């Protein structure tokens, strides 16, 4: 960066008056983001979440339509289109999230120019390029990367309409809101910035009716989107985490702190302090946009609903923009700027490298290979990610070869953790059973796993250990447990 360039574009400075020209720097940041995301197109086995997306994409036009497809179909439709065009492999499966992930870096830099200033917008894009959470979800065939992009577009339209009176942005914002809601029903929560800005602009002594109506409108939009299909059960299950790993309010907060990374939160806090005096409207706007999804999830957790930090993604663009403002505030307007910015971003690199080691995926192919030497037609198999296990054993092609997917291997395959009925059948029939579970299962079982873990303790023996539990990803190792036929382990 030149000295002249670095002197312009401070947080909150209008783009039209700034002397900062960061076009080439934006290109460099996007290239950096591509270097740590594109590898997902050419390697790493798919995981169970991706197999879920693949199967829903395959059933996109099925009759009857699967509930998940009817409630949030856009990601499944895009996945189906990419698989049809590029083929049934990692490239086809992950093309959509990788493209939306890269596009988000470029769009955030452009939006940041309008909201926090040219240089702070570039800093936000740099944070996003190396943010492990976004990098991971940009290489995972789920809806989080397109949801993040849609949230940026809603944030941008809200700012342009409410702060800059650019009414031409309103149709774009509505389109982003509609399309984003078809990606995931939590997208309307990205309107938190608009609500906060309108509330802050309320004249002293003025009625609270209009701000409260605005807040109610956001809530109503969320309810309407969540109830579009005749059966809204799948959306409630997705948002609550029922059947998966749920969080109480404290776990949710700690989970967010761990996944979003302390570095990003620290930079966001610094950015908030920098903006509160320099650009108070941007401060209120971004803090409101970041807090509404978090507050909604914490409130749900506090009343007993099981929630997951990933569903706060609608507020994450605002947090990254605040982090960009924080990084901008720390970086001096000198030739040392690049070194200072790099030093602030270095703590994000280990997470990026960890994701690139193996994509944080379980060694399912190795487990499948081991199972073929152990299991026969009389046995039951209970596996975390059982659908993916079956796909690995029999192939994920639409037209399996003759004999695939039928006995002799095995007579039953179920998801971990098993229901009580399945465990009762094993006990009553003295059936042989194999369990594929994370290596740290007996050390830190989830609430939904405790009953099955206690059932396994006196019955199972360890047949094999596959993969390795790493310091950076403790659930990567898997163990193969065996409950012998007719007896206990």
C-alpha cells in the first residue's frame, strides 16, 4: 500500500471522498480466499451432512417432495444443478458453496466501503478470507456459505435504503431476503441492523409504536417464512437442533466463541469502540445486526430449546465488518501497515491449516474397509453418519450395480446413537452388533448419547481404532466397537 492510499479510507469515511483505491488489494484478498477454499473442490471425502444435501438434491422433484426440500430448497436445487453439470464428485457437490464463499469475500469488501469505509471494508474482507469458520463452510455442501452471502446483501440493502436513501436498492434487498429465506429460514434475522438503525433514529420523546412495529415485522417475517409449507416440523427441528447436538444458553455462547474465534470477536470489539464516535450510525447498525440472531438463539436456549451456533450465521457479516473496522483502527497509515495487518491475522492461520489437513472429516473409507472384513449378514451396524457409511460401502451412484445395497452386508444399518428399541432388540435376540463412534465417546458423550454409552460400557469390546484424534480436531478418530453374538464383551 502506498502512503497516499493508506491515508484515505478510514472507518466511516464516505467512499466518494476517500483517496483509497483498494481494487488490486481486493483482488489479492479474493485470491488468498481462493487458495484456502478451492482445495475442497478436489479432495476430501464427503461427510454425512454433505450426503444429506446430495440425497435431498437427488429427490428435488420427487413425489411426495421431502420436507426439507419443500422448506428450504435453494441449496438443494443449486447442488442438483452443479452435480448434473459437473458430475457426482467433490467438484460438483461443493461448487455452489465454494463460489458463494469466494463471492462473499468480494461483496463484503464492496459493502464495507459503504458502511465502514474503504480500508476497513478491505480489512473485513481479509478477515473473512482467513476466517476458519467461513473457510470450512465454504467447502461444505450445506447452506451456510450461501446464507452468509445472502445476509451480506440484505445488510447492504438495509444500509443503503435507511442511511443513504438509495431506494433503488430496495428491490435488491427484497430479492436477497426472499432467496436467502429459501436457503435457510433464519435469514430474516439479518434485518436486525435495519431495526436497530430505525430505533436509534427515533426522535427523543417520539412514540415507540413505529420501532416496535418494525421489530414485530421482523419477527412476523421469520414466522411466515418458517411456516410456508404445510408441515413446518423440519424447520423447527433445524432451528432447535432436536435430534442433533443441542446447546443450552451457556454452551451456545461458549460454542460461538470457540467457532467464531476469539481473534474475530476481539477485533469486532475494537471496531465497535472505533466506530462509536467516528461513525455512530454504522456502530448501531452493525451491532444490532450482529446481536439479533445471537439474542434470538440465546433466548431459545434459555427457555429450553436446543440450538446450534451455526444458525447465528445471519448476523456474522456484521461481526466481520466490525472486525474489519477494528483491524483498520490498529493498522497505521504507514508502510508498516501490511506487516501489522498480517500480525493481527496470523492467529487465524492454524484453524485454516487444520481445515486443510483433511477437511475435518472422519476417515469413513478406512472404516468401511475394516467393516468388510468383520461384519456379515447376521450383524447389525450402528454408525455415526450411517447414510454416508452405506454410500461408501455401496457407492453413491444413482444406479448401483447389481447386488449392491442388499444382503449379505449387513442386515440392519442404523444411525448413532441408537434408539432404546434397537438396543432392546440386540439384548433380547443376542444379536451381534458393530458400532462406529468417535474416539472420545466415553470421555465426553453428548446428552443424546449418554444412554447408549452406558449400555455399551459392559457389553462392547474395542475391535479397531481408525484415524487419529488430533489436538485441533478431537472427534476425528473413530473406534470400532463389537457386541458379540450371544454374549457380552
